[in-house]
C-alpha cells in the first residue's frame, strides 16, 4: 500500500505542483503560520543567542523528513538560536530524490531531475516559510566559475571504475556520487548497467557532489554556522554536507526516522550507520535489565514479527508456519540461513574487511556449502528488494543463477515476495549469517548465533561471531553445526543493546500525531507552541538541549516505564 501511495504521489506530482503554485497548501503539510497563531509576533521578535544553526534538507519534497526539520527548527528558534534552512532551488544535476522508476534513464541523462525540481522546491518552501526563518538557496552560493570547475574535474577523470577513490580537497566526492548513482539505479554495482547509461548518470552525481561541496563550504563560512542538522548524512547532497562540516570542525547532527511509530534517532558528527557500529559500550552496557525493562524489550521484539508497533513493515500477513516449507523441501538436520540486506541501500556505509560486497560473500558461501550434503543452506532475500518504494533492479537470485545455473541441491532461496517469516527461519537455524542486515540484533536476542560477514550494527558488541578475514570466516563455517545457543551473558548483552537501540536511541516524539492511512503519516500537534514553550514534551526538550550542549542524544526511556 505504501509503495502504491508513493507511486501515485510521483505520477501526479504536476497536480500538486499546480496547487502549490496557486498558493494552496497541500494537505498533510504543517501550516506553521497557523500553528504559531497568536504567538507570531512574539516568535518573530525573539532575541538571538550566539548559536547559528543550519537545517540542511535533502530536498523539499521529502515530506516526512521536512516535517521534522521544521519542528526542530521551531523548537531551537524558540530557545533563541539563530536557525536557517539550506534548500536546493533546482540547481543540482542529480540528487537523492531522483529514482529510476520516476525519471527514466534517457530523460535523466538529458535533463537530470528537472522533472521534479519545481515541485520539490515549492514543497520545501511550503513547509518552511510559515516559520519566518531564513531560507538559503543553493544558487546564492554558486557562480559560473564553480560550474566550470566541476566540469573540469569530471573531464580529468581517467577511470570511472575507481570513482570511489575520488576526493576533492579531502572531501569524498566519489564515494557519495557512486552511492547516489547506485541509489538511482537501485543496484549494488554499476557494472550490471550499460556503461553508456551508467557513466553519464554517474557524471551527473559527481557534478552534483562537487557543487554541493562548494556551496556548503561557502554557506558554512559566510553564515558562520556552528551546528548543521540534516537527515541521514548519506548520498548527494547530505553526505557531502556532512563531510564538509566535519572537515571544517563544525558540529553535525544526523538523524533518521526510525522503526517505532513517531520515533527519531540521532547521531553526533557521523551517520547513524557508523555511530551504531562503533557505539561506546559505556552508553548501553550499564542498563539495568530489570523485569520491567526486560518485559518491555521482549514485548517489542515479539511485536517486530508482526510490525504492530512500527510505522513501516513489509508483509500484512507474515507466514509463521514452516510446515508447508518443510514439506516442499528436504531440510537436513543442520540448517544455516543467510539473511540479506538491500543490495544498494547505504552499501558504502558498510565497508567490508572480508569480501568486496555482499554478492561476493553470498557466492563464496554457496561454494563452501554446496558439497555439504548434511547441511541445508537457506538464503532469505530481504523483502525490500521488491516491497519498497525503490525496488531493486539487481536481484540477488539472478546474481546467484549467473554463477550457478543449476542450483546446488542443498541451497534454498526464499524469494522477497514470500511472506515466510524470517524469525521462523531463524528459529530452525543452527546459526544465521548476515552481511549488514539489522535483523541480526533481534536474532541474537533470541539466543541464536549470528555470524557477521560484513559490517553491521551488531558488530563490536561481544555478541556475534565476527571474523576479520576470509580465512577466519571459512574456519567459522567449518565449525558448523555449532549446536548451541548463545550464552546467557550474550543474550543479556543483546537485549541490553536492543533496548538501547529501540528505546533509548529511537526517541518517541509525543507531539507528533500518527495517521497510518495518510501520507505523510505524521502531523504536528496543533498546540505545539504551548507544548514546547511549557516543556510538556520531555523528548523534544531533551533533543533540543542535547543539540545545543553537544551531548549524546539518548533518552533514558527506562526511567519512565510505568
């Protein structure tokens, strides 16, 4: 349903464009002029302290993100910070808002994201303008010389196959440009795309990354920015903005909407991907896993199987009954399951020290197990490969069949469309292998051994089996069947980190109202001015104070369990 709504939104963007052009605010977007209401003059006349904060959006049309961008800007301004927005005004030749199913390759090569630019800019303006805060446009910080410089850099590139290594003034232009192109095509490797198509589009992302780098450097210096707030901190433009801010020793807050309804998670001076991989044990190992805390995390982890407490899930009716699957497949006594992750999503944020990428890892693991007649090897393809607003154009099953036209008899591939529960598969598995999948944390909390073949949030927690090279990886596989659950102490650690991740890092915003049948699914409480002014939303108060005081944004949820 969510994918269908997004499809309609894309197809009929021109109608929304017309509505906004006529000055009519689309439904679902916050009307800040109305929300502030009688407090307008008071709000606009607030004095300003010495904190200059830049809220850098990834694109005006990203409604869910920009609702929260505007809410953060509002509360930080109410605390007398000087808050400004940074908004693209149709100048980038490519960006993360672009997708292949919305702008075909021929059109994108010729015109870039022009098809959606007007709507994107108008949507951002529609959300932000009612706050009366300054909107900085990209074009103000770019001139003809900047465009010429970008073209010159591209003209001097000798090898696009090694583009990941391209840096300009120490900024990782190539990495983020490549990530953007992979996201556009929804593939894990550009080699599966015709180079006559891939290279021109990659060039667009390189040029966009360079222009964002130049514009970011200028606004951060000219406007004397102290703190940058942005979502994700990946791709183009936000990956570049984060890198530029870090280089200039400017504080950054990267955030993302998270699994639980009405929750946001934050990271200081890094993307949340890297933050959780390297999460300081002092932040979570001291959690008192008392009966109330344990029940809370156990109940939530169980709910994950159905998605009942989450705002996005993949199957309306997951299948937990394995009997039919067992009848159709001759399962050996020992079962090993590989849980994949989305092949293109933030893959560059999971640099593997074992294999080149997840596909190579899967292929080499199949080669290892194919002659092990006493082991059934299951590959559970992530449902987001098809059930996502950006379905993958590089299918894991196809990659496997390219190498193994005849699949090994002991190999079972669970298609992404199949509602068979990954949790049920885990329960019958001797161990589970992940590359970068987030489900590993939940599986470890079930007491099932997890082997991490890439880099994942579960890494470095004394919970998983984490080989440091291929030899160690295959030595681990030789030990299968492990024939044992995780130790009690490891399960406790897994549940502590799970609680930290799902309840302390994912912070529930009470002032957001949730409407699952609408898009965007969030609405700001009509009494938000009074709520914030009187500090009635503890989470919002904590978030804003932590931002201003440069502290870890963690909400000690366990202190508020009834």
